[in-house]
């Protein structure tokens, strides 16, 4: 309806002008006759129409000028937005380039760590191999042939040491991850990183089976260093997706007491302190007991960098929790059997129902490990346990090889290939 109003108005104006001209012509007819009057009326009508058309054209020109001005303004605004977008894209490109450069620097640092690790490893292999050069080389057999007889004779121990050396030399060290969940939702919150060695036949050698022999030969720092390096790589992969998941990285007592390795370890973590919220370093209760003043100082330095500490393999609950907190411990792992039926035997000062509250007062988080059945879960819920770990929630699984590759142009750098778990 609104679009018809100008046309109707124009028609009415035209009719009004026509009747005015006709009236004027009729008036003139009284004096000049009808021919002259009609001609005069037509001329007057045409003149008025031309004048009206001229005003209409001027109005249209002004409207077109206003629209052109509006278009120019819109074009200028668009150019301003486009220039801002270009500027932001340039800034974003610079930021991406800066982050990529930072990531490459970190990868270069990690490659340098690998180079140092392999150099130290070769030296340790040479030193540990020297006393046994005169001995005949034992025949290699399946891992199961000697794993259960470590303390029975020197020969099996020497054979296991030979297998450990070969596994490290040929990089048959695999990283396994086991989930740690929150209760009662059973939501994934952490992973525990575990190292496994493989012999030449691909059989797995568990930490409980190789730690003692490797520790006596001075090789545990090599295993821990490889585990640490891979944990850093895995955490960087995980943080691309989510920063809510952390990894517990086990460090042996032998490594904690290693005066050559641990200062380098602290320097390496100082460079990677941006991962402090995602890596928790785990030490056994026995290792902490033997740490001494120097070891506790190293642990405190590690905690000062922002990394949380965890204690596992807890045999006694007669612990100075305030001292643990002062060192930097934030997690305590207790076996489910200890919490459900062995509190008295472990020397606990409180009942199982109050143990979690005791730890909370001292700033420690309780993680119950080796949870294997639903009955145990119900008991843990009665004790208000927040975190649990065990085969019920997931067994340790080997990390895929492609998860450990660096993401950058440095992928072609000559790093040692990480092999798949057998």
C-alpha cells in the first residue's frame, strides 16, 4: 500500500493541473475564442508538467547523492574493517610464528637432552660392562627363564643385566599409561606413566624385575631419563586437547640419589616449568626415607618450580605429614588393601573413615591404588575417597609410537626412533 501512495499522489496532482489549465482555457475562450484558449491551456499544462518534472529530477538527484554518500561511507567503513582484519591477521601470524619458534626451541632442547642422555648412557654402559668383559657371554633366552630367579645365582642376574643393557642400547623401552579416575563419577583425571623393557624376543620385563639389577649397575637414571623425556612429549600432546589431565611420572630412589643426573634433571624441568600443572613426580616411600638432607633439598627445589610431588609404595602410615607438605608433596598413594583392612598393621594414627580428612588437613590428596573390584569401590566411597587407580578402571596400555613424535619441521631431525610395544 505504501508503494502506491506516490503514484496516486502524482495522478491527483496531474488531474489538478489539468483541471486548472482547462479552467484557465475556458476563461480565455470568452476573450480570444476556443482555438486560442485550448492551445493556451495545452501550453500551460505542458509547462507546468515540465516544471514538475524538473523538480522531480532535482529531488531524485538529491536522493541519489544521499545514497552515494551512504555507499561511500559504507565503503570507507568496510575498508577500515578490512584493514583492521589485515592487521589482526598479521599479528596472529606473528604470534603463531613466535609460538612455533618457541615450540621448535623446546624441541631442540629436548633433542639436546636426548643427545646428552645417549652420551651419558654410552658411558654408563661402558663402565657397567667393564667388570664382566672377561666372563663368558651367557646364552640369551626368554625373559621368563630368569625373571623369577634373580636372587638364586649370579648367572641369572648377569643375564638379566645383559638383557637390560641390550634393551636400553636398542631402545626397547616402552611407555605405558594407566588411568587414575575421580570417584564416584569415574572420570579420567590423571595417568600414571610406567616404563617397561622388552628383551630380544619381545617379552616384557616389569620394573619390579629390573629395578634392583639396573640400580646396582647405575642404569636407573637412564631409564628414568627416557621416561621423563617421553612424559614431557606426552604432556605436550595432551595439552593440545585438554589441560585438565596430568601425568604421574615415577622417579626411582637411585635417580634421586644420583648427584650427576638430578641437577641436570632440575635444569631440564626449569626449562619446561610451563608443564608444572600437568606433571606430578612420584617417589617411593623408601626413596624419600633415604633421600637425606641433599635429596630433600632437591625435592623442595623441584616443588618450588611448581611441580607437585607424590609418594607411592607406602608401607607404613606413621608419616610426618607436615614434613611431607613442607617438602612439596601433594599426593599420597595408598593400596586399597591397606585402607580397607590394614590400617592397624600400617601404623595409622586414625581409622580408615578419618584418614582422608587427616590428609586434607595437611594439604595432601589421597589416591587409592590397586582397586580391582566393585566391592572395594563401595568401601572407598564410604571413606570419601576422591581418586582411585587399578585394573578395574583400566590396565596400563602402551603409548602409540606416533604420539611421541615432535610436531614441527624438526620431525626430520635425527632423533632415536621410539618403537612400538611388543
